[in-house]
């Protein structure tokens, strides 16, 4: 690394702010789920010991976490996700879901634990009454259903369940859980018994959460239905990837920034939820056509060859902040793993369309050369952009790298990252990472080890 190259010393702040960092979002999330617990203290109820206060903290914060799962961390509300970043949102959503499952599983046992200490001979009978009494019924239903939903989310890859079925189950199940849990909180919770405004708080928050789900499933599709697209072509881009191109089927406003993604619905109706998220691989100049790189990984993507030219599809978006967005980087490193080349080639095409003169480095990794896409286009871009491409493969052929490219065998490690910006002040470069979650996490760790600011790292993980 050379922090004094090109007469530049020190680190420049990015002109346009990056999406909120993961840790900033975690901090805000923790504050939000603690607010209802803090409000409970202004009710003036007597404190009856540290253990009861611990149960109160866990119960109220757990309820707040569940409400945040489909409001703050919904993933489909643009006003929120354009600031916090969809990937950050989903990372917190998934981890919070696991913690939430643990908290709710332990909830009745933590309440009954003192009875095992004070009167162990009656404890099991008391626990049985807790689970079977009519007063606790809605709480028990919510408790049981949430545990099932959390386990399904954690094990969804092993359940051999279609993505659509899982999404429906997850959303409908959540609505049932949040309504049941809210009823339990306002009928059993001691704070609401003495202060009706506390029950009102839960009811209002429950209504907001259910309203967000209703918006995503019933209101948003109405606007999507007014902007139909049609398939232009769907062809093989590599041994494992499809290259899909669609175009607007009508006169309506639609725009995007290179690097964003959309949800594509191939059903006959925009209200049928057969939709999947795919990153845009084209630049805005290609409109009214929009292209995508899609890797064959599941039942849906393996059947993309069934899409016919002229077939109508529905597009929800664009979403995401994985964009060039007028930042002041003195150089750009684009790091793609597998189908992560999709939004990365979109960014490259945007840079090429602009006639950008900054140094651009592409690190493009795959298991084999047969999975590489856009080789001819990348060679051509090297004549119009200050572009240098390094191909990284796990299994290198005898003749590697191909003419016009640099090559590396193995993984995208720190050595490859340091070589990409050698001779430049890489502290003032932007780094864009897109690929599978393990690859994104590993590369992000290497960049932090190189003292690259979090504000200079933008990433997008493939899949939700």
C-alpha cells in the first residue's frame, strides 16, 4: 500500500454517504427494542427483585424485536432500506430471528424457574397449568408457531421447500404470531393492567407491522401491475449462468442506477408471489431493456429456459444502494464472485458509458474458466477504460490466464486485493464486493485488515 502516491496524503471522506454500516444498524436496532422496556419504568410499578426485572426486560425486548423484524428489517420498504442497505437489513433480520427464537422458547421456562427453586414439588404442575390455562392460550399458540417459523428459516435449505412456499409461510406465520403475541401481552402483561397506554402501544405497533406486510403483498403489487415488462431473450451466458434480458411493455416511467436489483415475477399476475430478487447487469443507457446474470442454483433458476420471448413478467424495483452514486473515489476496485458479476458488469458498463478516466480494477472469481462471462466485452472495455482485469479460479486450465488478463489460482485473498491497487493511494479508492455470503465476508475482512475505511466498502450478498 502507498498512501502518498499521486501527491495525495491521507484519507478523503466520501462525498455521498455509504449505506449505514452493519454495526450502526445493530446499535440503532438495540436502542429501538429497549425503548418499550425503558418506557415501562415511567409507569411507576413497584420493582419486585432483579430476576423479575430481568424477565420483564427479556419479555418486552423480545416483543419489540418481533415487531422490528417486519417493519425496520422488512427488506421491501424503500424509505428504510435506501438508508440502511438491504444486505445489512437482512443480516440483522436473520441473526435477530435466531435470538428471538431462543428468547421465546425460554420465556415460559424462565417464568417458571423460581417455582422449581422455591417449591420444586409443585413446579411441574404449575408449569402444566401455565401451558394449558385459557388465559395463556394465545401466548402458547404464538410461542409454538414462532419456534416452528424460526426453525424453518434456519433449516430452509434442508427442507426442500420452494422459495415461494417458504416466503408465504414466513409472512403469514408472522402475522399470526404477532397478533397472538400482542393479545397475550395486553391480557397477561402486568404493565398494561395498570396503565392502558402501554397496551395501546403494543396494539399500535402490531397494527403497523401487519400493515407493512399487507402493503408488500396487496398494495405494492397494484403499482407493479401497471408497469409490465416482457422477455426479450434468455440464453446461456456460461456453463452455470443464464443471461436474461427483458424490456418495458408499455409507456411508463422506469429508471434505475447501475448495481441495483429488482424482484422479477414470472407469474401471470403481479399479485401472484412467484418472484425472486436479481441484480441488474446493464447500465441505464440500455433502457428500455434491462439484463440480468442468474446462476442455476435452485428449482426456479434451473427452469429459466422455459421463459419465451414476448412473455410478460412483472418487475418490483429498483432496490438497493450498491451504486456509483457520485462518490469521490480516486479509483475503483470491483470484486465479483460467481453470479456476482451481474451488478459488477452493470457498474462497469455505467463507467464505460460515462467515459470515466479513473483507474478501475476488476477481480473476478469462479471455480473454473467455463463459468466466466463477458470475456470479449471486458477485453474491449480495457481499450476505453483504465481497466485491468484479474481472473481468479480454483481450478486453472493449462493455459491461464487468457490473453489480455491477469490471473490467480485459488481465492480472492489479501495478496490479490493489495496487488489490485498497487502504486496508488488505496485508502481513497472505493471497493465493491458482490458474491456468495462466505466470499463477501472473507473479502470484507481482508479489506479491514488493509485499513480500508468501512465507508469505502460497499457489498451485496447473493440471496436472502
